[in-house]
C-alpha cells in the first residue's frame, strides 16, 4: 500500500528593503511497501493503522490561525514552541501567510496569498521516475508591484526539463523576473521536470516583490505661441503696422510676459519695441501692436520674441520651444510715368496722330491703371485707340502693369477751330499713384486762295494798249494769307504801267507785286497796262506764291496781236 502526503509550508517575510519573500514547499513522502502474503491480515491492518497515525501526528499538525474554510486537510504547520526568536530590523513588518490545499476533486493546488500577491502552484501532469512532471505557477497581482521574481529550487533527484516562459538557470535554480505588474495582472509559468530516482521530492518556490511608496505631484510648464502679422510690402517712406499675438498653450502661468520686436535697419520705429503683457494664464491670449517707418528698399524679416520669467535667452523655456515669430516684408518704391506726344502745328479739320506712353518705373506691379485723355474744346476723335469716348475725353483701364513694363496708346484727333490748344492725359493707379503730361498744338487754318488774270480786249492791233486785271482772293474762313504776285508776258506784249491795291514793279517782260496779306474772305485787285508789240499770239502768265503752298497757283490769259 502506497500513501502520498503533500505538506505546504508558506512563509512571508518583509525586509527593511521592502521585499516580500515567500517559500512554498511540496513534500512527497513514501512509506515502505507491505506484502499481504507474508503477514496475517490483522497484523497488516494494525501495522498499517499505527504507521498512518504516527505519520499524521508528526507531520500534519496545523496552526489554527492560518486555516481557512477552503484549507480542510492541508494547512500551514504550527511553529514549534521551542523555535528561538530571530532578530528583525525595527522597521520590518510581518504578515500572516496562507498556504492552502483544497482537497476537492483531486485538486493539487498549493496557494500562497498576501495582501499584494497570490501565487498558485498546480500539478498539470504527474509522472513516475523518468517521466515528465508538468506543473504551473500562476502569479496574480492584488496590488501594483515591481520586480516580481520567482525562483524554483530544483532538488537532487529531479532534473529541470523546460519552462514557458523560458527560465534563467543558475546552479540548481530556475528563475523568472517580471519588472512590474499592475493590480489585476497575472503571469503563468509552465514548468516541466523529470524525476530521476524514486522517493519523496520537494520543489520550493521563492517569490519576492518590491513595494512602491510614491508621492504624486504635477509640475506645469508655460508654453508661449507667437503669431506676427503685417503687410507683405510697403512703399518707401510709409509707416507699417504689425500685430503680435501671444498665446499660452502650456499648463502653467507664464509670469511677466514681455514681447520684443527686433526691427531690421530698413525701419525707424515709431512705437515702443518692447511691450509688457504681464501674466498669461494657460489658454490666455494677448495682442500688442508695433509701428515703424520704412527708410530703405529691399526684402526683410521682422521678428518678434516673447519671454517670461524663467524662459531662455531667446524666450525658450525648459520645454525647448522658441516663442518667436517672423513676418516677411518688402520695402518697395512704386513709380509710374506718362508721356503725351503730338504735332506742334497742324491744320484744322485734318486728323493728326497723338501718342500716350505709360511706363511702370517702380519695382512693383501696378494694378488697375486708369488713363484719361482730356481733349481741347472743338476737337473731334477720328481714332480712339481702343478707349471709350465720353464727352471731351477718352478713357482706358490697364488691369495690370508689371514692374518695368510700358504700354503705348495711339489716337487721331482733329480740331475744328484754329489756334493753340492743349491736350492733357492723366492716370491713376489702384494704390493711389498719379501722373500726367500735356502737349500743345497750334492748329492752323488751311488757306483757300484763287487767282485770275483777264485782258480788257482781244485781239488788239500792234501798238494798241490793253489792260490786264489781276485778282487774288483768300477763300479761307480762319487765317489771313500772305503771298507774292508775279506776271510774265510773252514777247508779243509789252507791259507799260501798273496800278491797283499794291504797287508793282516792271522789269522787262515781268511785273512783280510785293508781298501782300489777304484777310479771310478778302481779295486784292491789281492791274497792268500793256500794248501789242508784235503781230501774233501773246500770253500773260500770273503766279501766286505763298509759304503754305508747295507750288505757286497759276492763271494765264492769251491775247492776239494783229
């Protein structure tokens, strides 16, 4: 007959380093075998009973304080009265240890439980010598613990085979370490060993944990965010305005916040460059404004830095952020020029060509350039050059005139009255730039001159006198006409005298009248007396010459002499 007893001896110790050390032992005992054929039944029965009684009395006494309702049959042995008292540090704390076995349905669980951890050892597969004994160690955290270490002491006569998770082997020990376990976490260790000899074997587990004694506190950190806004460009000599918005997106108050604007040398400040905001609570936002006058052309960066008590030299705190913001700006000088060209003199009613040249002389693109050509009174438009005529003006609009570019507009205009008139062109850009130019034209009236010469009789006898009447008429309505009259006679007729509005001069066969001015609509009358000098066809040719005439105006008269 074979009887196997399992004895659990849990022990809990707390050292002054805060560790809990637990030793659990499983004791396997084997009694000598008794053969029935060598003993009387009664003797066998008595011997067996006495052996069982002695074993139970010596190895299975219980400590009542450690027994629970689930521990019936297997309890922690009571400490012998003769055990000497051991020295412990003053701050060491001991707690009761419960190691129980529930002898129900063949359960082989060995349990250790403290207020921090519960360890259960369960045999999953029994084995004889040479077989594989498989058991499980289950660790359950009843509180948050650190450095949970399990050490299995493999005794002589038992060979370690494997474990999952893998174990660290050292000498006769197999160990596992779990850095931390939260309350409610669990770990399962599956161990396989092989008994190598017959007998009782004890596999002891040592479980240690570190206690954590924590002080919770929160340390906030201010974090400033800076946004700077301003114009993308500004005209040279004008004043720019920037706004700087500072927000505390951190978790603590930023004390004594100061915003400093670092202007480039292209600007002269017109406001204080260092402005105090004060304290900024988390989530709070404040805005400050800076102004400066542009004094130098070019592209620049305008930077603003926010700082607070405890921040770095550039405003950055321990969080490493840099609460600064830049705003790019270009200082430009826009310019525009317009030129108007046309004839200095022109004749009325005749269309003349005028040109308008628009030039962008600056370094910015100009938008919505409006051009207005103001015409003099009495002018008429023959060609409007793509513009729009309204009253006495022509208008155009250029949506965009890039920097350095130009445009040419050509028109044709005529005057209806003589005299000097001024034509002015003006332009205006969307940004307010203005320019203008003018041209003056002297409008002249076109002369309308007619000339005629007639004889008083035809034919005439040789040596008989004949009178030639000369007329020059200014048919124009605006301008006087000045010119010279010359009459040339053929050899058959000889001029003898002159008369009329102008005194002429006879030089051989030619008669010349000095420069004569005729008012508009007026005429002049001249006369020449001649006689027949030779029989035949005679001829008198009259010419009127003036500055406005390319060729003289001619009139002829034929006279026969017999």
